[in-house]
C-alpha cells in the first residue's frame, strides 16, 4: 500500500481549513496549513508536501499567485485547486498556472481524499463538468498554436504575397502592388504552397480565410 500523501491546505477561511483537515486526516498526512500567499509559500518551502490543496480566491493573490511563486522557487509540490467557483475563467487560469486539477467545494470528503491521492500519483483530476472547460480551452490553444506555426514558416514577403493572392489578385497585380517581378511572385507562391503543403491557389485562399489572415485592406 502506497504511503499517505503529505498535504498542505491553503484557504483564507480558518473554519474551512479546519473542516478539510478533519475530513482528510485519516486518509492523508496533513503537514501544514496557511491562510495567505506568503504563509503558504513558507509552509510549502518548509514541509515540501506532495500535494497542496489550494483555494483559488484569496485577498492577497490567490491560488494562481501561490503556484506562480512556488514554481519560481522550483517547489516539488503538485497543486489541486479546491474552490467554490466553477467559472471557466477561474478553472483555466489556475490550470494554466500549473495546477494538476480543480474540484469544487461541493465535493465529498471521500471524493476529495481520492482526488488528492490521484494528484499525488501524477494524475490530473477535475470535477466532471469542469473537465470540458479545460479540454475546450487547450484544444483551442493548440489549434491557434498550430496556425501560428504554419504562418511562422513564411518570410514576411511570402506572407504579403499570400494575403494578396488570397484576396484574389492575379500574379501581375501582386507584382505591381509589391514592386516586384511576376516571376518573383510565382517563386513566392511556389514556396508558400510547398511550406504549407498545399497544392493550388484555391487551397491557399481557403487556408488563409480559415486562419482569418485575410481581412479588409487598408487605404
């Protein structure tokens, strides 16, 4: 049987901290608690817990600040957010900061103990309806990163040519607008198609439109 995880409880409400400790003390080893960001950092530094149960909203910066500063100090603890809030922006902010999970304060003592053990073992744990927020947010970020990587393959001039072609300009018109030769435009288009793994001007135009690269022209 694996040893009980060593846990620190961080919340600015004394009564809530006491309640969590009472619920969990038979299931985990409580090694400290704190009600402020500074106190949390001090006890994490001293006790080096396996898991920090962490409130999201506290007057002096909250869970995100605790995680940020702990990570800056390379603290080895894993963080499990325990909050009354189920707002998507709170969930995403604390996960982006580095928490391994997020559960709400409606969770039962037994479920919280299990979530704490799982986080200590390296799992990611979320209350059921919160997992969707995280999956959606990081899926969107992954797609955005992929889009940027595609564009980053192109030189600034290739990006200019791409936008003109996507707006429907012919090679001669692009050459006139950019002050380059038609052959140079053709060479840039070939390079863009190769780098983006596209096969035609039509596909290039569709790609640029899908990535929202083609907006209204300036004066």
